[in-house]
């Protein structure tokens, strides 16, 4: 691993050395049995837990997110690593499939055995807003390692010291547990990040960040002589639809929940509800204003985000349809003050490029609709998102709204608010462009699928098959044989 400081950029020679070490480690990771690979993941989790006091102190100094939030994020990070250890041991992620030979079939059928295997070294790009859970040892790294691939992480400039220390702890833990040299490495600097995604050793990349930065890396990854998959999470408005009946039944609770959600983490969650469709004349704006005026903001994560937030607000306010509903408590110098804006559905339908541009920070846009037709027209122009939320009552006719929201997002909520993503087997954290660049999730057990590729063996001698495709192993693992699901 490189030894770096805040101003250090990994050189091309250093990057190549790290890449070659990862290439040498890849066959070891790919060939490791489930128990061994799971033990490596748990060793990384245990090491992070053991160093939590040190890591949280560094993280708070660099991000100002606070000890409570950061301790919770470490727990989420180590929980992800341990979840993927269980995924590896359980084995269904391999999609093991066997078709026995059948000479009587037309045409005659050979024996076919299929599994999934690691793609090879993976590049991971850290996010600013989750310095643990979407950073050096976050979900992308955990899922890539679980799939049997070494990882090279591009550190985020917003928390360089934390990135370096986290990488050192995890790399040492992996080595102590018996993993090969080159299992995890860190590079720093924009040029190194660009070179990383283009390096011929790298076989896939995971990214969480801005639309502009992600699109640039996506183009580099797909423009290589040997294009690689680039799994980017690039931004999300996370639309919310609230019906008149829902406002009438539980308007105060909805208003309070919305304010808590769009200001959580100073509005810097990728699942922040950024655009909320509310019934005209129902009084919801006033309810939101009543809660928002008592909520404070805070410092944003980086100088770049801090500088962009006021201009993003000004961009929205410049539209003649936009009004200020409420401001939160006055902010200290350099901090962000929460703000609630409003417009109408017709304006959104007419000017989506202006009114539906993501603004990172504590702001949300209330969009008044006067009819089902107005709501439908506005929802049609909402870009793809990670989440969509529908707050309705049992008597509401919301079938057409739900159909639109399903097309727009990867996770649809019917209670609560989208900020907060459970790390589980069933979770999906992805969505249509520009939320993500693919159909896959970056959170939850099936995130592992991004970093695997299928291989089928035809008429292979048993001794040359991967261990998991031999009959003794298949008897202990979930698999499909001749079209019939077999459970151990």
C-alpha cells in the first residue's frame, strides 16, 4: 500500500505495482474455499471494530459528522463484511446449475455444469458522505472481496487520513488471516483514479458520487480497448407522492417525517427526498414550514459541496414558479441552512431540467398538483432514482401513480422515509439512470453479483471441475439439476 498524505498523488509506477500485486492475488482469492474467504472477511470486520475509537476520531476531524453517526456507520460497515461472509458460506450466490448428459435428446445433450466466479481485481471509488460504509472497506469492497476479487480503492479527497488508516488496518488484518499480498490497496489523486479504471488489470469498478464525475469514469471504463463494467451510483431525487387523504389523516406526522429526512446528515444522503408531490390546497406546505423553521443545519462535508449548495438553491429560486416555504434555523458561517422550496406540477412538467436538478444539501422541493393528470405529467419527467415513496390511504386510487414510481426507482416505500438503507438479503439500492449505471444493487447480499461472471464446463472430468461443481460439494449446496431446484 502507498504511504500518502493529503497532497499525495499515487504515481503511475506505484499504481502499476499495486495492480500487479492484485493480479497475483486474484487466483488465490478466486480459488479460496468458502470457509477461508469468509474468515478473511470476518478478520477485516474484527480489526475495524478493534480500532473504532481511533478511526472515529480521525473521521470526525475530517468530516465533522459527529461521533454518534460515525460509530453507527462503523457498525454498519463491519456488519456488511460479516453479512457477506454468511453469503459466501451459504453458497446460493454461485447459481450452481447442472444439466446431466442425455444422448437421447435432439440434438444429443452434453453434460453442462455452470457456476459464477470472480471477475478479477476490482476498482472501488470512495464516497464523501459515508466515510466508512461507502468508502475503503464499505459495501463495494466487501462484495468484491466476497466474490473472490482483490480490491484497489481510490480514496476520497474529503477524508484522506481516514482512508489511509482504514486501508492499513484492513490490509494488515487480511494478511494476518492468511490472505495474499495485494488483497487490498489504496491510491490517491484524480489522475490516479482515472488511470485505475483504465488499467488493464482492473476488471470492474464500483463508484458512488456525482453525476459528472461518475459519467467521466463510466466513459473511461467503457472506452477501454477491453471495456469493463462500471457500477456507478450517480445521484437521485427520490420522489415522494403524498395524497390528499394521507395529508388529512396524518399530515403533521408526514410533515415532521419529511423535515427529519431531508435534513438528516445535513441533507447529504443519496436517498434524501428531494422532490415531494403534494396536493394543492391541503395545507401541507404550512405544516412543513412549522417543523422546518425549528431545525438547524450544519457544516457540509467538503469545501466543494459547501460552495455548490448556495448556487444550487439560487438556480432553483431563479425559476419564476419557485417560492421559499421556510428556512431552518440560521446557520453559522460556512454551514448550510435548511430550506424548503415550492413550485407547481405544470412548471415541473414544462422545465424539468431546471426544477429537477439534484441539489446536495438540506433542501427539498414541494410540488403542488391539482389533479391526477397534473401529477402524472410531472412524474413522467422525473429522472431515475434510487427510491420512490408513496404515502396514501386505503381508499385512494393510486395504481397509475404506483406504476410510474416503479418505473422510476429501484426501491418503493409505502411507509417511512427513504433515508436509511437496511443491509439485508432483499435490499436493492439502485435504479434507472442517472441513479445508477446498471440494474444491480450496491447494498445488500446481491451486490456480490456485480463482481462475478458465469463459466460453464462441458463434459469436464470431475478432477478438473471447480470443487463446488463436483457432486460431493453439490450435495451440500443449493443448486439446480436438470431444471429442478435442489436444497441441501
